[in-house]
């Protein structure tokens, strides 16, 4: 079968094939680029398998591409990369692999194209298209990858137990591809993940999180987390999330399944982001989804039975916020401003809900604006996503009330400039005016001015703040 497609008829791919012919080498474009060609997905990363030396072909292709091309050689792995513009060509020699039980790092030997296809993770990634001129565009599909694309199926080329035992990360990749592409796991593949789930323990946290992040950025990330749960991987890689599962009933009163609620909130965030051009280009897109996944992570520790109120989860936001740094550290996720953003979202996610259930006071809105700062829009999006009631009237009422809170925020921000504000009178000036040395009193006075502004006692302006300082000082006998 010869593939006729404008993407195959690419001058650079023709150049690779012509160069391979002159060097007497067989070469094929393989893997994800071929899969995405049939799925009509854009891909600028092209993997090329050479029956022979991939490095030799890469070096010659780089010479012929000339100005603007850049070559990187990785002799230890027998691979090379050529970059030109947005295009990345990865060259590797065809190889076969064997594994030890205690490692996912294979022993690699030179192999045939068929042996190279045999070692691929899934049938949809095991297709190859020849680039040699006498067979240009010929598809080699030993495992019916085309059929599995049509059936929307993730399936291993060989015995899935061997595939997953050899490289347990492939279990995560199977679930990730199913989530990204909207495909199903083949029955034998699913069962093999269940049987081999304990093997995931030899995979580093960094590699697991890399796959989780790709699941999180898919259109419906809940599908990946549900598969992780059904295959038994979830309690191993993320026991805190698995602890959210289940419903407990007492005296005829139950609570909702927090795990399923969490996944609904996560999908809601993804849907809201996908409909918002600004969110799609935000660095925080991934981390707001992590905040959605973790927003109720403190509920199992806070759950209590109250005979009058029923099941309660008091302070679960505060407990969850304290758990976030520990979860990030354990999973080898970044312990920087990204973690702090997630922690803040988890901590504050109940505040807007409390606002709409009570009277919306200027003071409460000012404090929320001050504490959320530039993250207020992300917080409000998370809170919108957190409305998952099946009662449509209740959902509509909550969304309307959130709009009122947003309107109040705009009005107060325009008038009082509260977001990220600092008290107009600085600590150094307080010490100078009142002839104080550095001490706790300076901080107390500064905090009192801040509270007065947030409570609407004085405007967020220098002269009223200074006058209020003098009033405080007089009352405390400081002047």
C-alpha cells in the first residue's frame, strides 16, 4: 500500500530518502508522525528508523540541508537529531531489545525493521512508511495499526504481559493515548495492565508525572483518571486521590462520591479553558487543572458525622492546602510558584462559595481580591467549575450569584485598587514618623492600616492612611 498525502510529499523527506539511497541504507519514517498522519493531526517531530547507522544518515542529511540546519549526536544511544526551522528529525538505527526484570532500561542490539516494529508499544505506533526512492510512500503495517485507528483501539503489537512487564511505563502511555485520542483499551491490553500494575513501582515519579500531565491536558482528563482507577494503578501512584472514592451512609444520610465529583470539576475546568482563548495560552492552564484535581483532597481527613448537620468536611480547604506541598514533593513535581499557585487555589476555593451564600459585603470581596491577587480570575473559574449539582435551578442560581460577585469585584477594584495592594504607608515610614526601632509594633500598625482599607474604614490612599496611623499611634500612647 502506497500512501498518497501532501505531508509525505515533503521536500525534506525526499532529501532523506535520496541521501539514504546514495549511502545504501534503508530508511523509514515511523511512530507518532505516521499515526498522526492518518489521524489528520499536526506533528513536526519525525522519527526515522535506519537499517544501519542512523547517525551516519543524520550527518549527511544535515550537510545537504545546509544553512539553518543543526545536528545533535547522541553516540551513547546511537541516535541523532537534525533541526531545521520548526521541523525535528530524529534518526536511529533499527534495533531489538531485551529486558531484565528489575529495570525498564533495555539491552539494545542492532536489528531488522521487523524487529524494530516488534518492540514498539502499540500497534498504532508500529507503522512505518518507506522513504527510499524505489518504494517511496510504501506503508508497512505488520500489526494492523490502520485497523486499530479505525476501531479507535489501543493494543500492543505482541503479548501485552511481556510488553508491560518489560517496560511498565507503557501502561501509563496506554492510558494516556486512550485519553488524548478518545480511544478504548483493547480487552487483553486492559487485563494485562491489571495483572502487571505492581510493576509500575520501578518507574520514577518524574516519568509517571510526565504522563499524568499529558492526561491532564487532554480534552476530557477524567477519562484517564477513571482508567487509572479501573486498572488498579491509581492507589499505587496516587493513594491520596484514591482515598476520595466511595460513599458512606449513616442514619440514612450519605455524602456524594468525592472522587467522581472531583473528576467532574476537572472536566468542567478543561471545558471552560477550552472555550477561553486566554486560558489556552496561559502557563497556568495545567496547574489550574491540578488545583481542580486537588481542591477537595482534604475531605477524607476532615470528614465527620454531625447528628444535626449530617456529614461535614469542615476546614477541608485548609487541610488540603497543607497537603499540596507534600503531594508535590512526593511526586517530584515542581516546588516553586506552580505548587504555590495550586496550594492557594485549594486554600481559597471555598471563599467565593461562602460569599454567595451570605450577604456579599464590600469588606469580604476586598479581602478575597487581596488574598487572590492576580489569580482571582483562575479562582473564579475553578469555583464556577465546582458547581456540579444535578439540580439545574440550584446550579443556575449559583452561577448568577457568582456573576454578582464578579461585578462587585470589578467595581471595588476600579474604586479601591485592592488587588495586590500594599498599605500606602510603608514600614520604614512608620518607624521614621513614630521614632520606632524595628519591632513587632511596626508590623501590627501596618496590618491595622491594611485591615482598615480592606474593611472600608479608610480609602486606599496615602493621606487617609497616614491620618489613620497617627490615630492608632495616639490611642497606643506612641505620640
